[in-house]
């Protein structure tokens, strides 16, 4: 049985940039916060926050599905868990302080 390949933030960033041409993108590795729980060894825990015109007019569930689709080759092996914040530019402006 082979070890699970380690994913890098750059691989996630590249896949999301190709799929969405985001205006802003943040990718954080949260794996250390989840060490020791069941399934933690099967891949990393990541948080992504992106703003893209691709999400305009789409409900949150659809935006999340779009992100999962863009990262499909990495899901279940290199990525164990993913926390997603995906917004359109207009929505992002409303969230700003």
C-alpha cells in the first residue's frame, strides 16, 4: 500500500486559477489543526477563499460544487477536507468592512 501523496498549496492554487481566474485567492493548509482525528492521514485539510466573476448569480451550493469539480483530481487522496469561501466580486464588496 503506497503512502498518500502530499498536496502542495501551489497545486491547489494552480487548479483554482485555471478554473476561475480569481480576482483574489487565498489557500491555507489547516492540516496541523486536525492531526490525530479519524481520516486525517488520508490527505490534507485546506481552506480556500476566492473571489471570481465565475460565481456571479450562482447560489452558494453551486459555487462549492464548482470548486470541488476544479479540485476533483485531488479530492479524496491529497485533500481530505476543504473549507470553501467562494464569492462573486459584488458579494465580496458587501462583506468588506
